[in-house]
C-alpha cells in the first residue's frame, strides 16, 4: 500500500503517522503564565535530543479544527520555564483527564486530582505523584508552520531532575524494571512498560560485529533462522571457530540420526540453533551451526 501524504487531510495524516510512529513517550508539562496561572497538559510529540547540553523537545501543535494554540505554548512564551513530569502507569488515567481543553485559568492540577509540589529552580510547580520530574528552562520555541496541525517545537534544557527512590536499584540508578512507563500509540491506544515486556539487546559499542554478510551462506540463507537470529549471530566481534571441548547430546543425536540426509540435518541444526538463540545462548548456537557447516 502506497500513501501519498500530500493527498490526505491533516486528520488523516495524523492518524497514519501516530499509529506508525510509536510508542511515543509522554511529556506531562506544567507551565505558568505571567499572571501566575498554572497549566498542566500532556504531549506525545516529545523526546530526548541531547545529553550535553541536556535537551528535550516537545511540540504543542496548533489545533487542527480552528488553528488556535495551546495554553502550554502561550505560557512558555510568557514565562520560558516548565517542569516535565514523566508519566507512569499509576497516573495515566489522571494524565488523560488533564488533557481536556479546560478554559484558561482553570487549574488542571485540581481537575485531574494531582498535587502541586514546589520546584527548586523554576516557577511552575511539579506533579508530586510523578516519580521523575525534570525542571527545565526554555531555550527556544520554533514554529514548524502556521496552519492547524503544525508543530510548535519547545526546546527545553533540563536543569535538574527529581527521582523517587522507589524506582532506584541497588546501584543507586534508575531500575528500568521498577519504572512502569506508559507511551502513546495511535488513536486511544497506549502501551505499558513492565518486566513482562522488557528485553535486552547487546550493543556493539566499541567493537563492531562481524555482520550478517560474514555468516556462512547456508546460515545466511536459512529458512528457519529469522532476521533477529541472524542479527545475534552477526553481532559477535570475531568469527567463531569450532570448540573441540563443546559437548552437547542433542547435537550428537542430530548428527547421528540425520547423517544420511544433509538437508534434513541442516534443518534440524537450524531449529536447535534458533532455540539456543531465543534463550540468549549465542556462542552455543554458533557451535551447533559450525558443526553443520563442517560435516
């Protein structure tokens, strides 16, 4: 299916893009105007863009229906400061409630049932219930357009963080398993991060992997091994060699039982290697595959 965005309405563009580009973290921004009126509103056009300086960007888009701007945008132009309160599962329904378009001057902290907590550096208050709060100064507001749906980039520099000790690990750092983040998808859909859907992917870091192109042809063109499996195999730093000390009963049985049928043997070896890779046993999978390549 080919979609030419220039042929779509703004709403249709938004629907396609928000379903495709997801999950998106949520910026729950507290701001204040020059008269001291506080606003609290969530934005899913948000992310981290730099560590030095520490820069985050969120985008309160102009409203599609009437091309008006959000109170949060008006506030950061008047008072270039904000607090970004990170949303977790415990507060997601209240956060959604705060997204209602209450009239200017109405306090979303009160309407959504959140507790104001004074910030240390900036004027807008923090959300006490949030387990992470980022106090920020606004470096720049950059408009991407003047029509409905146009993003207005709020470029914010993080001055300090407040982190609840309940989400820290033994090393004193944030334990990803304790912080049940939520993120926006398309339409009414959200997703939740917890231990049931977390997984690790080893990064090559300073040493490059050998690459999928370096894998033996039979492995690279396998009908059993997936792209993820090939990625794991290609992420080793040096081409493995057969380890004479490697002993595995299932491997011995496959070689013995399928010795008269090389095609079936390769299939069984790849099935076994896939199971090992799914369990994170990359080196063992390599030994199984190399055994097949050298028979």
